[in-house]
C-alpha cells in the first residue's frame, strides 16, 4: 500500500512539473512573439475568395466584421506577352494583374504570402489598403520556398492597389507584380448587374514591339519611361475577341480599374459609352457623373459605372492612343440584346463629298534628329570628373546601396541567415575586391562560403548600373559594416565589364 501511494505521489509530481514546464514554455512563446490584441468587433473567421482577372469575387453580404484569411502565392512564370512573344512575369497568384481580393471595412485580415520554391528572387507585398510600415512590405519579405504572415485591420474602405516593394521596386512592378484589393464600405457597394477587373501596366522589353521569342526586361527603357508594351491585364489581347468582357442591353456594368504602372498614367476611356458614375482615385464617394475619360494614376485606381443601352462591341482604351493601337492598351466589352434605334440609329446616309485637298507636307519631318546628335557630341566633349575622392565615392555609393541593395542585404549589411550572405565583415568579398565587382555586374549563382558559412542562392546581375555607380557602391560596402578597403575606380569597373563574356541582361526577370 505504501509503495502504491509513493507511486501515485511521484506521478502527481511529474504531472505538476510537466504542467509548469508547459506554462513556462507558453509564457516564453508570448514573450518571443508578443501578445496579440483582441478585437471585440470581430465575429467568426473565413477564407477570402480570390479571383483571377477579369473576374471579381461576389459582393459581401454579411453585416459584421470578421477575421478573413488571405493566402497569396508569388510565382515567376513564363507567359504570353503577345502573339509569338513570351516574357518571364513575376506574379501574385499566377496572373498579371494578381488575384482580386475583396474584404469588408472593419475586417481583421490575416495575410499569408508564400514565395514558390522555384522563384529566383525574394518578394514582398505592399497593400495600399494597409495602415502600417510599408503597407505590409516590412513584414512580408519572403525568400523562395518560404511563407510570411502578418495581420492588419481594414480601417479605410476603397479600391486599393497592391504591389511588390522589394528592391529594385520598379523592376518588380514592371515585371507584373501588382493587383487590386477592394475594401467594401460597411453598408456595401450599390448593386449592379456585372462587375469586372482590369488593370493597366507598362512593360519594357529588350526587343521591339512584336519581336518574337522570350523577351528580357530592359532597365534603360524603364528608367527612360519608354515602354515597349502598354497593356490591360498583362498581355496584348487579354480582353479581346473570345476573352472580351460581356453584358446585355439594359445592364449596369461596374469596372474596377487599376494602374500598376510602374511609370505611366492611364487615360481610361470606353469608346461609345459615358461613365454614369466615377469614383475617382479609388475612393467610395461618387466624385463625378457623366464622364467621358478618367485619369488613373500609376499605383492608383478608379471605379466606373455605366448602363448599357445599345448592343455592339465597345472598345476599352488608354486614350493616349498610340498606347492603345500601337502598344496593346486595348480591350473589348461585347453587349448583346435588341437594337435601340432611338438612342443610336446606325448609319443612315452614305453620300459622296468632295472637299478641299490638304497640301502635302513639305520638309517638316527632316528637321528632327540634329539636336540629339549635337547633344551627344557636347557630352563627349565634356568628360566626367574622374578624380572623385574616396569619401565622395562612399557618400554616393550609400545612395546606390539604399536604392538597390539594402532590402536583400539589410541596412546593417548582415543579410538574411541561411539565405543571403552578409556583407558585414565579409571575408569572401574583401579577399578579392574585383570579384565583388564581377558579382555586382554579372550576378552570382551557386554555393559560396562567407565567414565560414555556406550559402546557396542567386544574386541577379546589376549590369544596368553605370560604371560610376558600381564603383561607388562597391567602395561604400568595402568601407562600411566593419570592412576597410581601397576605393574602386570607374575605369576598373569598365575594364572588368569589357573583359568578361557578354552576360545575359537580367536573366531572372
């Protein structure tokens, strides 16, 4: 009996120890992650319905705020840009634009961003609907094969753009990383018959418009804002023919229109229709009625509504018309139903008219090119200052680092453990400063050992940077983060650039 009692006491003691240990572990976890705030207005939980363009999730019918879980995956995919033309798009959800997200004002959004293991680049997301650092970008930097999570409350209703904000931000957006998130007001949006999702974007390819094959991103064109393609929903013809959006006579159509940019403003127009209502810049208040063309800024949106009165095919365009008819910014709305001859008669007369003949153009077109040639000669005759001091190079290099490098390598140069090697006190880099320059110019793939640790990843080539920028950023890195080295000169970068085999420009875009 005594032995049995002792055994029971021992078991009770062990259970008490286990319970205490579990409590301590739980307390440790709370200290580690921080306690989560509890919002008493949130009722229940549901998964967000996401749709691919040009479709929109159904209107929200619930009258209360809920916890809504959004799961979005980043994929780098070769897709069609135009007939015979392919491009390596970086996408949210496998399409350009990314999946349409529809939530309600007051919802608590648990956002999951997954970066597919096949990706070559880290990515994140900046949702303009988020009130918080970087619109979520600061909490969602995600390496290939990883998933990030953060939570935000949808405080402000409206139609908002989301996009990748990983450096170089312009490049990520120019490769198609953008989409729309609608935060419905608490009372919902007014009822309409049809809703569609379209988003304009400008793309910069090395080849000319229509040049066949897999096209690469052209940084110089992007910086100069000279797009090869300006398109709706990621490709030429995405909303044309069998892919056109549709409606019937008498139906009210609402278009959620976004502009991913990264550079151009859109002058959105539907040929043959007038917008009965326009919610400018993605707000939820009607800002204007009976509008012909509305501006949609880069990184912005608009909501337009109109009632269809007459059957036929209506052309959607950016009214900067060479973009529509020469670069791809053109779509179709096909309206079916009975004719309405009172509203529109169709052609009634076809008569001959002989007007004055316009005079043929004279020599106007022959006076265009000379100034550009003169400018180039002037630049050649005024060589750049080559005697930059080391301190000036470091100061200029910091600017390049903050614009191009810091998101991956971090502000302190320590990189990301197990993924991106450190620049801080880097034995790999300081052992051969010219190797560091080659990595900047031509990228690096495969295993490297830095400070005794092995890293296996990819650094994209940054050969679009000028010789001066490469020299300055290399000098900055080699003289910061615990490093100390000599300055790299632009002429040294120029020599390395010319000696190496011609690289594939930005082969991972």
